[in-house]
C-alpha cells in the first residue's frame, strides 16, 4: 500500500509541475491554483506512503536510498506548502514540485524491498532522530538555494531593465533575501543537531564518536562552510547577491555530501542494505 501511495503522490507532483509550467507560459491563475491543490493532494498521499511504510515495514523508512530520496522530496514539498502561506508566489511551486518529482523519479529506479533484516545498527532509535534532523537541514538549505536562484534572476531582470511578466511573477528581492536570512540559522541549527546526534549514535553503536568516515568528513566540511555563511551574514552583514550565491554553492555541497559521497567514496554511511532486484 505504501508503494501505491508513493505512485499516487508522484503522479500528483508531476501533474502539479505541469500546471505550474502552463502557468509560467500563459500566466493562468487557474493553472497555478490547480498546481497548488495537486501539490497538497500529492503531499497527503506522500505522507500516507511514509506513514504506512513506517508502520508495516518494521523500521523507520530512512535506511535506504529510496527512502532517503522520498523523505527529502516530502520535506521540500512540506516547506513549500508552509512557505505558501507566508509568500504565496506560485514561482516557489514551479520550482519545488519539479525538484520533488525528480527526486521521487530517481528513487523509483531503485529497489525498495529489503530481502534480509536490517543490520542491528539501523534498528536503533537514533536512526529517525539523526537522519530526520540532517534531512530537514538539507530541505531548508534547498529552499534557500531556490530563493538564491530566483534572487539572481530577478536582480538580473532589474539591472537590465527587463521589467516584464516574469519579473512581476517573481517575489521581490527583499522577500527572497528574507528567505535566506531566516533559513540560514534554522538550517545550520538542524545540521548541527544532525551531526551531534550522528556522533552520539556512533558512540552507542561502535564505541567511538568520530571515525573520519568520508560522509562524516564531508558533513564537517559542509558545517564549516555554513558556519562561515552565518558569520558573514550576522557579523559582516552580507546579503543580496553574495548571500544568494553562497546559498546555491552551499546546497551543491550538501547534495554532494548526501549523494555524491555514497556513490564515489563509500564508507559505512553508504546505503548498503541488501535489497531485492525489483524496481517500481
């Protein structure tokens, strides 16, 4: 049943993406409304998928790449829906829904069934705490990166005096900079808690808190990058274009740490659970 809900959510997210795309092409408020309500319906189905999988699979659904991608897509859509009530610009939906769709499409190419019991370390209650905190931080950084891309595009339109329909659709520079300003401390706080909880989990599982595993090393590098961003923003007052560029760079680093390290460097953080060969 969780797979059925997953597929329903994916179809609805894709439908929402199409609705927002039509909105961008013809400025149809009806299409934007359809995209928004499809996003809500997809988020509900997605929530039911995660809930059903958590209840009936016997483990919190964050132990595989399929689950991690699905959960990240769910967080991004949740943040978008929350943001919608603070800043109702359809442009956020036009970016968030395709990103969620792509994450779920990539996940749909991976095996989702576990043929053997999880290793004992993954049955710890630290799993949902550590991974959920880290993924929530990633989702906030993703929202900041979306805002950063919009900021740079909007700024470009203003500087070139191309005050057209797209300029009017995009949020103002002040709103986009505020997303960066408010999201940075929240994302950094969640990232910090994610690293600390991971160290505590390692201590309880293996007897040592830090092993310089590739994922741990790159997580620490990411933490230092965002620590510098917080310092530059708070102490030096960086804002605007520089803050937007840092948000984009930081999220690229986050995604490399999240997916690239597993694929290229391995380590005990890689998703190595034995799975069946069936795909979605």
